[in-house]
């Protein structure tokens, strides 16, 4: 299991949940009530599931694809550790993951 910490845009802890290996971060976040739209339902054709991964956890993730990097160019408040939650699959090796919602998150759902 991976302990996932969701931080608000201001960095305050919002919620901690445990997720099974193989879980997609977007689905974990939505189940935890996080404000991620995921308009394309994980098909990587939008950037509405943009999250900012904690610097200490970023290197534990596989690198983003070129397509993901291109979509992040369209997202607001992108940082060096920005990722699309639909592209993060939790692995058995990943014990903890902390992600922060970007400042301009709007859930249209």
C-alpha cells in the first residue's frame, strides 16, 4: 500500500489515504474528494488532473512521457515537479507520495 498525502494549494494537509499498488493517482484523488476534473478520463488529452509532486517523491516516479510534458505546457501553475495524475500508477515500491493541488484547480463536475 502507498500512503498518499493530498495537500491544498497553500500546502496545508487536506487528506491522507492508502492506495493499493496498480492504482492510478487520478482515481485515488477523485475517490478522496480532491478537486481534479480528469475531463478526458485518463486518456491524456487534457491537463485537468495536473498535480505538483513533492520534490522528495518526484524522483521515485517514472519519468513523464513527451506527450505528458506537452500537455503540462497547457496547465496553469506548472512547476518542475508537475505531473498528470492520470499518468501516475502507484507501484509496490512507492511507500509514500505527497501531491499538492495547483493554485488554479477548478473541478467543473
